[in-house]
C-alpha cells in the first residue's frame, strides 16, 4: 500500500525533530506522533488533534481506534474489521 503524501511529509518532519510516528498499517493516513518531550498528538490526513478534531475522527473509526488502543497497551476484544456494503467504493 502506498503511503499518502501527508503521512510521508509528517514522517520526514518527525525524523528531523526526533519524534516518532506510529501509522495504522491498514489505514495509512491515520497516525500518532510522539514528541521527544512525551507529548502525543493524533492525525488523520491533515487534521491534527490540536482542537480534538483529529482524535474525534479516529474515535469514530472503530478499526483504527482498536489498533491504537492495542498499541498503547489497552486490552481490546478480538475481532475482524469490516465495512458495510454502502461504504465500499464500487
């Protein structure tokens, strides 16, 4: 899967400032940036959680939410992710 442009720019900038970027492998336009000082911020495309919109967008996507909760050490129920037929591009 090709990395989206915005995600690739975020990864390059994070490398320059010593931050770490965690990207959901199934949804590569969503990620979590951890800065050297320990602060964290989520992003989805070019929306950051500076005013909680990035976090809200991630929370609405149950597959992405479970990925990050699991990576942050929370126990999550096992299951598979799926899309409803009317959400899948034809």
